[in-house]
C-alpha cells in the first residue's frame, strides 16, 4: 500500500448485499494512498468473507472488530485504528457509494485552505446505480441536496483531536450531534456544490424508521441547546441542516 493520506472508516453489520460495491467505489480513487478501515460490528452473514477477499487483493483494505454496540461505537473503533501519521479522515456506510474522484477533489480543497477543518459536498439519493461509474441508472429516482452526511465530508484529523468522536449513548442522530458540535466550535468548513456521496435508498435504511430518526434529530438539537446554554455560546444551524430531512420525505413519498 502507498503511504496513506486518508483513512476511510466503514462501519458494517450484516452488509453482505452492498459492501463489495461500497469498497470498490473507494478503490477507484487514484493518486492517493487510502487506508480503508472496515469495522465489523458483529456481522453474522457473509460480510467478513467478502471483505477478506477484497483485502487479499487490495492491501489498503483492512478489517477490525467493533464493540457490537452500534454505529457510534463502530465509528469510534475506526477512529482509534487510524494510524497516527494519517492526516485526513472520511467515512462511508457499507450500502453507499463514494462519487469517483471526490476524495482527491476534497483533499485538494482542504490543502488549499489550511484553516478549514473539513470540506463537505452534496448528497445524491438513489435507488439503482451503475456500480462501475457510481452513477445512478437512467430512470432511477434521484434527489441531490446539501446536508449533514459523514460520507459527504473529508475531515482534518485535528477536528477529532479537538472534539472527540461520536456519542455512544445515541442510537440515532449521532452524526447530526457531531456536526452540531462542529458548528458550536465554529470550525471553518468548505461547502462544495458537487455531489460527494451516493446515498442508497432501500428497505434496510435506518432512516426508514421515521419516528426514530426524528427522535434522534430532536435529541441532537436538545443536546446542542444544553451545551450552548451551559457555555453561553451562540451558533447558527446554517444551511447544512435545512435540506436533508425534506429530501428524505420527498424521496420516500415521491
């Protein structure tokens, strides 16, 4: 493996249906040393065998065991496994696709703006895609929005050194909570106008549980308000939080 510049953390539990496609979408990146960390959080299907097969051909892919306590714990286990010398971190869920070239593009933008803590692109919802080009198939419904999504962003690792990882008490909304903490800390960021991640809509999506998803979002907002009251800080939510929920609804009912 080339010297890694970016670690990509992929939490998975029983992801055999899609994980090979997710990994291949990352492996198509060229010119960058990638350290792809698959955190197996207690899979009981063929996930481990699929990952081991891909890792045998691609030394940049490795698998570590998760705490079997949920996605926040798995992501934190991935963060703990990032080599000390790797300066940038991103994420990808096992059922999504990274847009070709997005890591190289975001890396260049972060290097051009050393004060920025992260760069975040657009989210493209989809149902069916050409796995080779990671583009939605003709006729597949798509919605493209700006919103909080870990896989749409590339982070300077100093962000995690400053803020820590993900709240393992939260089963839903932990990503929203993390982005709220970023805004509360007033960490500068770059907002791209290009898609960064293809977010696959299927029957197994956690966000299909509308009530749980909304409770997680409300919990994240409540925690943010409590932190801001305690510190006396004021932080605007900004545009990152305005569009994704509407897109979820439109895609679900469209």
